[in-house]
């Protein structure tokens, strides 16, 4: 992806050609005063200032731009990507320089849009296509296919779109009804692992785990299932041989005793016969993730106590899972988990998204808390795309996980004051 904010602008100095010279002048005059470009603008000024042979036009353009920059740029609210008519973003998937956005103008997500991300301005992606869908719930990638979960108010369906033939215009290849009224999903091509809490009073929707296989032509078929009431979240290992299923606890009723929430460890090496092989005692698990031989579990505080936070579990022996670490999140239980390389991101609503270094899973270290970085997807580990419902789609630079910044957002007044001193 190219951007006027990219560090390659600095590589053009000193200019070797007229094209380099014009590029530097344009950057000095027009670069937006936002994170990234403001840093590069100041970096370019320092290089030019220390060069006895600097060209006056470029030095003058930089001096004028820095002097004119306000100490506190006007706050126009959160900066989001311009998606045209799409206002409500329910989910996003990214592949091959394209974003597939599940959203709509008002209310429910009722369209699937493809956007080109390989554009000069990351906040202005180019729309490639738009497809009308039922009410969308969530979206994900499984090999060469895009999986879109929708509902018609009676049942949840998995819709499979082919990205191999024409990624600009995803073509629907198959659909399967899953029952229930909500889903979470894990992916390990060619399998989709679907968790659903079920629907009260409906025999055909008891809840639990369903394993769906997507054929080479994109046709989904249920190959295995495990009935587990009150399933909340699911995760699958990269090879698809293991799954985690977070199960919600039940309160008191006259017909049954209350039960605590747990996480079931499921052997899916034979997708047609998934089997529970162990249980992890975790109060109110809200999100699960498998990375290598470790499980990461987000949990809230329960009625009988227990801390909200993140549990790390060693799955070297899946039949005997072993808790190895816990990071508390105070009053803000994480709502999910995303792991990218050696870093874990756990959004927790008003508590912000906590970023942890998990290079040593047994000793995770919190390195940042960032507000607004909701559940996101990233393709290159540099730009991340966060779906924020009615807040739209925000774009973040996460190349340095300890200091992520929102693309297009202005620096603070303190930062501006520091950068203007010379």
C-alpha cells in the first residue's frame, strides 16, 4: 500500500531527480498534520536544516508549514475511513489489498462491500462492488473463501463467497442454515468451526459446536456437531485438530442448580466425531484464541467472585490443560481476543484495548492500552482495520504495537508543541 505518510518520502532526500524534488515539495506543502505524516515532516525538516547545500524552495516550504501549524488542531471527532453510504460497520475481512466490509446505511448490516485498499490515502478506499445480503452478523476468511454469517430472524446461515475467481466481486457459491440466533466462528481451511448458544424452545437449535466443511467449489456441508447448551465463543487451532468452546454458566432456577462457566477443550482431529477431552475452569469466558500450544481466554468476573482478565493456558497436553498466567483487567472484562505474532490485543469496551507482549506466554506483559482499537483485522501487520459499528471503520498503524496510532488523527497539543520547537 502506498501513502503520502510513508517513510519512503524521507528516502527521496537529497533529491537525485526533478521528480524527487517535486515529490518533496508537494509533501512539504500538502502533507496532512496527523500522526505519521507530521513525524515525517519534522524528520525531513531536520535533514534539510542540517544540509549546508539545501535548496531554498524546499527549506522555505518546510519553514512555512511548521510555523503555520496550529498548536492544537481542531478536534473534529474520531477519524474514520470514507466508505460512502456505509455507516454501520458490523465486521471486516482483509486480503490481497482488499477489504470486505459487512455493513449498511442504517440499522442492520444489509450489504457486503469490497474496497480497494491499495490507494494513496488509507482513509479513502475505492469501492469495487456491493452485494445485498440478509441481516449480517459476522464475517471471516477460510482459505480462498469469504464466510458471511447472516440471519433472517429465525435462523443463522453461513454464506460462502469465492474470492479466487474475481476478488473484486465475490460470488456466492453456497449457503447452509445453522439454526440458533447468534454465532461465533473459528477457521481452519477447509473447515469452519461454529459456536452457537442455541434458541430456547427449538429442538433443531440446541446450541454447541458445528463443524462445516467447505468443498473446493465453495459448497458448505455440516460434517460434525457437538450439542453443548449456552456456547458463547469458539476458537480453532491452525491445523484444525483442536477447538475451544466457551460455555456460559447458568443461574439459579427451581428446576436446576446454577452452573459455572467453563471452556471445553475439544479434539477435532476427526471432524466428523468431535469429542470433549478436557475442561478449563474459567468464570464467564467471553473470548478464546489458540496460538501454537497455548490458549488465551478472556473472562469476566462471576457472581461468586473471580477477576476479570486474560488467562493463559498451556495446551501441550490438551487432555491436561494447565493455567500458566493471568493478567487482570480490573472492572473491564475483555470482550474478545486477537493474536498477531507475539502480541495479543484484548478490547474491553470503556476500558480500551489492552495490548500484551506474549513472546513468553507464561509471563505476558501489558505494553499499552488504547481507546478505540476495537476488534480488528490486519494483512501486513502495519495497517489494522477496526470495525466499530456506528462509529464506522477506523484505520490504525500497529507497526509498533506499544505505540499504535489512528491514521488521520492529529497529534495532541503537547506533541505539537514539542515538534514545533527547533
